[in-house]
C-alpha cells in the first residue's frame, strides 16, 4: 500500500504552460506539505496545510497555488511555468502533534522539466 | 545563519565499516526535533530516525543510531556495518517548536558511497 502518492511522476512541459501535480496520503495524517528540491539537492518547504487550512506559505511566487479538497489530498497548481521551476517537487504528510508524530513521510516526487 | 549544517558533502566508506555522518544545528528554542532522511539514487525520501530535544537517550533504529550531543548542538548519524545499499544522499533536518506552523529545515546533505 502506497502511503503518500503523487501524480505524475514525470512532467515535461513548455514555458508558459499551466500544470498541476496531485498528492494523496492514506495514512490518516492531518498535515500535508509541498517541498521543492533543486538541482543541488537542496530541499525547501513551500506550503503546509493542516486539516485543509493553509498554515505555512513560504516566499513562493503566486504562480504556485496549493489546494486541499480534503485532508487526504493536497494538489499544487503552477501557472505560467518558467525555466527556473524545473525541479523535483515532493509532497509529504505528518500526523501532527509532538515528538515522533512530527515525522514527515514523503511521496516519490514529481520531476518537472520546463523547456 | 544556517540552521542545519552538514559539513561533509561526500564520503567514501568500505563495506562493513561503521560510518558517522555529521550534523550540527542552531536553535534557541528548547523544544525541537531532529530527523535523518535517506535519498537513494531512485529519488525517494526515506525517514530513518528521530530524536526529540527532551529525549534522554540516543535514538536507535536497527543499524542506525543518532549520537545526540545537546550541549554541542550536534546530531550525528551513525550507520553500523555499512552495506552497498546504504549508498545514498543523507539529510539531517530540524523542526523548531511544536506548533502546526513549525516547519522542518533540511541541511544540504551528505553523499555517502559504500565501496565493495
């Protein structure tokens, strides 16, 4: 059973296009996240949702818009794609609370290449 | 200032040897959690081990242990009896505080290569 899944796994698209990445978790977790990993492997948080409510919104261009239809799903929509958006995007989820419950479990990643 | 520092960009270790991956952190919050993740060449992020700031004992999970030295603000990962499958990027991470708005900050990673 896949705990955190993302679709698509690979996304190749032209500059200026709009694309979406979907994420689903079946762990019953309350909090979900989007991360961006750049070509140097640096991993940075973009957004976090707790029970469908946006709680972390890092300095991300407003071309990126997350949407959480329910607490098991968190999608990422990107408008007007730019070359610099090429990266691996990871979805993650955590139970929430203290201690080891803070642990985030990651999806397999979506490799986005903007041409 | 960097919150999480991993000073070893790359390491080579002989199979079956133990290896220590360094991690230092910077925080003034007394409540924090420390994590290690493994990222093999296939790309997924795999959770390895967790240490809470109030935990009295070092965390262990199978061949992984976390050498937690609170006064030095270090949280080194020790892998015993390394295997070829341990070759991967390893990331140290920290979460400050326990609110839902707390975020995990990752270090820059260490690429570990195990020699047969």
